[in-house]
């Protein structure tokens, strides 16, 4: 008796090859960035807490998108570190991916938007200590929500750039993975799985008894994003043992739903999110649409770090603007500025990597391996 084709489809599937770049992860990251944008279009005029059934639904989708960024990051960082011993290249890739775009964003907010939108005249604006502390606080991630004097003080959400708080945890994840790889631990699949189990246990314990002492927000974010990052890493470590199938997607979602009221809810949701995201990422979309999806320019980072200040500027110019108006303006503006950042800032910065690596490792001859072609994730968002 032959097996129906639809049944084979439910059970077949697997992880593709990141080196081939025949995947949809760039498009998925862009989708995550626009989900965050949609949530912030609601949050900026409303403030916190988010109320309303539809609004809460969008906010929940935003939270899954943030976890999705870290899951994909863990998956691809594990791929990079397992396949390459070039720690200089690893560090340069991470730094050149995050800081050039962040630096340009900070400079534009500090030197252009700030003076134009501040309630202070330019001379008073530049006489404030807060003005001069702003770039250091943001770039060093000492205070990602640092403000500028007289800018957006009456807005429901007065932060200059709300999404930047996640970059700190992305950098911490990169640093921890790099240190562990340098001593040989993050290069072994069994160790990666053990580390995931440790972060999963930490997630469950934190859900049972959240830390409410000094650094409570940092501990909470670490429990969340650490679990997501290591879930992605564990998926890569076990890629030869985990098939990605539509039936598997259904089962992991049902499993997460069954645990939604338990201390394991967060980690179960991240595992389900990771499984479904990876299945979608390696899904082969036929025809010209598939080519367009696979070859789309990666504007996700630009959209992620630019949409909030765009929304704040719209609110400053039109104080009565609502969520729909903000969404209509923020989406195309963030897409355009994100594309400009990608073409004019990110790609030229990443192109400097071979030269910088040669300067840092003089005399070292190394061929470019497959790991150099891995399409690594931001962030960060």
C-alpha cells in the first residue's frame, strides 16, 4: 500500500545548509523587525501598559519576534563557531555588524534630531551634560534608554530609541559564546546541548521564583534571551537528529500551549518558536517569489534600530497621531532608511573585515572556508 504524498510531506524535511544561503532567514528577520515596528506603533502613542485585545495580541507577537531574533542568532553563531576557529574573524563580524549602524544612528539623533526637536535652543542644548553623555551611554550600552535634554519629554514613551535595550543582551550572548568557544567548549555539540539544558533550568527556576533584588531587570532579560539564544544553538548542535516537518511544527506548538500555565512556559514557547522558525527558514519556496525571498537585502537591523526614532519624530510633529498613522508612516520610512543604512553603512563596514583581520593577524595565511559564508544574525534587535 503506497503512502499518500501529503503524509510524506508531513513527516519529511530537515535542516538545510547555511553555507548555501538557499534559505529564508533574512526575510524572516525582516518580518520580525516589522512586527516589532507594528507593536511600537501602538506603544508610542499609548504608552504602557498596552490595553485592548488586538493591541495585546500584537504586543505578544512582538515578544515572540524578539525571542526569534535570539533563537536565529544562537543557531547561526553555533554554526559559525563549530565550523571555524578564527576568533578574530568572529569578533570582527559581530562588531562590524552592530556598531557602525548603531554609531550612525546615535550621531544622527545626537547632532541632528536632538538640536532640531529639543525645547532648548542649540546653545543651551549643547551646554547640557546630558547631551554630551548621550553617545557614550548608548554606544557602551551603559544606558540604552538614555535621553537628550528637552527632546520628547511629554511623549507617553520618552525614550530616544526604545529597542536598543536588547543589543546589550545580544552582545553578552556573543561574548559568552566566544569565550566558551575560545576554550573549546562551544565547539562541541554535546557541551552546547548541556549549556542549553542549564539555561532552560534557569528559565524554569526564574519563572518559579523571579529575582527581585539588585539587577532584577538584567536577570529577567538574561533568563529570557539566554534561553532563546541557547535554544537556537542546541537546534544547530542537534541538526542531524531533528527533522523539521509540518507535523513537527504542529506538535511543538501544541506542546508549548499545554505548558502555557506552567513554569516551563517560556522555554517551551521558545523551543516551539525555534522549531517553527527553522522549518520556515529552510522551506523551499518555488519560482520567482522564492528567489526574491532568498535574495532580499537584509534591512532588518536598520528597520529595527531606526523605526522608533522615526515614530517619535512623527509624534513630535503631529502630537495627535494614532497607531494607524504611525504605522503608515513608520513602515515605509524605516524600510527606506534601513535600506540606506544597509547599503551605505553596514555593507561597507563588513567589507573591511578581511583588511582588519590581516592587520590584527599579520603574517597569518588562511583560506576562506565555508564558515565565512554563513549568513549571521543581528540582533538584535
